[in-house]
């Protein structure tokens, strides 16, 4: 069932033209959808939250309402907090756009925070390129409701909701099934981003070890490490909440759904290991590049030293015979000039050949 759900999400995502800027719902400026489910089947069109709650309560605990919000204001979220009894601390975190990924329980309400990531396409990786863009996704899960709060341009849950509607058996598990689907969707996006980052790392590695690698490559490596750090901060903190959902009974997550959360936690662990290996590989690439720069500098110094030694011989001879002394050997000899020039040329040739043989030139 989990495999079919992931496939449905991908297919639905292909049919979606553009969900980064969804149209505003008539339910409210921040409400993207408000849907009622009964035994896993969608029973109503979008309706105001009080009406949706009334319908759910009429079903006698066999349904739940799913409300999706995008960057809500304090007033809009306060109304839902009063309606569903949300904890003020959780509401405060949902309003701020930069909380750390975590899992909190307030009475019978579970509050989960996820970091969404998106790979930023770029033609060429430079010292100022943006590689990873992050957003936030919060999920309130109660006995008969799910409230998702999204911050950022990406991370739309429209395709996910449509895929879940095609799997009523899974939705029949209640709000916990939605929480699992959201976690699985977020972790799958992590895997897609890390695969794209792998390609960039290969590009940087090839550029660093190429014959004409320039010294500006170090800026690209540092920029890439900063972007990788942002990805790591988004992914790594999620491991602990997922392991808690997979190993401990945390209402409303029941024992039947814990194996599904274990599967998501396993995928997250593999992604974290991949990101950790990326960081180590970038450190190795940086060290290798710095070693290349040092070797190139040493080669330049050897060439400069060799040419200085070659030029020093005629300079010394010319300096000696340029002194204004009357009694110097060879001054009155008719072949003195020719012999001196020949001696300088022979000395320079000998030094040049010696340096070439030793790899200095």
C-alpha cells in the first residue's frame, strides 16, 4: 500500500501545473482546503471549519477534518486554536517560520514540525549559487482533525491529498495516516534533493581535479559546504521525532501505523548518512584543492628560483667587469670580450639543462 501511495503522489505531481503559488480559497485568505473524511472517503466539498467540525462530530468519531493553511496570520490561526483547543506554544511555533524540526504532544494533540527542502536549478555552480531552498511545514494532529500549516513557496500538499483520497483504506486509519503521509512525502523530497546534490558534488570534484582548475574553485567549494549545512540542519533533527513515532505509542499514532513510520525513519537515516558522506567528501575535495594550490605555488617558486640562478651568472660576470679598475685581467686582450660572452652563454646553457633535467623548468 505504501508503494502505491508514493507512486500516486508522483503521478499526481506530474499532473499539477503549478502549486507553488496556489489560488486563495474563499474559506479564508490562508486556507487552502478544508475537507471532511468519513472512514477514509471524502464526504464534503470545501466548507468553513465550524461546519466541517460539526459534520465530523455527527459521524460519531468515524471521520476527521483536514484543514490546509499557507502562511496564516495570527487571527486566522487563533480562530482554529479556539475551535480545536490548540496549545498556545504550538500556535506560536506555527506562526513563526523558522522552528526546528520536532515533535510535541499537548494532551490529545500532536504537533510536528518538518523542514521542507527544494533543489534550486542552476546552470553553473558558482561562489554565490543557491543550491537548497528550505521551508517549513507544521502538522497538528488530533482525534478528529489534521491541520497543516505551510511556510514558503514550496511543499504544497495538494498532490499528496489527492493521492491519499485514492487510498481510502489508509485514510481510514484516521489523522495519524495523514501525519505518516506528510512525513513520508517530506523524506522522499529529501532523497530527491540529495540525489541532485550528488550530481553537483561530482561536477565540483571533476573541476577541482581537472588540468586547468583555477584557484576560484575554492569559493565554489565553500559555498557548496554552506548550502549542504543548510540541508543538514533541515534533515538531521527530524530523526529523533520519527524514531519516537516508530518505537513508542504516541496518540493518535497506533501500533498499526508504527511499522510505516519505521519505514520512513529508515529512509531518513539513509539520507542523513548520504549527507554526512557528502560533507566528508567536500572536506576531502577542499583539502585536495588546497594541496594542489600549494604544489602549484612550489612549482612556480622553483621556476622563479631556477631562472634567477641562470640570470645571476651573467649578472655577476658583467658586474665584475663593469668595475672601473685600470688593472684587470683580460682588458687589453683582443679576444677577451668574445671569451666572456661565450663563458656566460655556456654557464647559462649548463644551468638551464641541469634545471630541466631535475624538473625545475
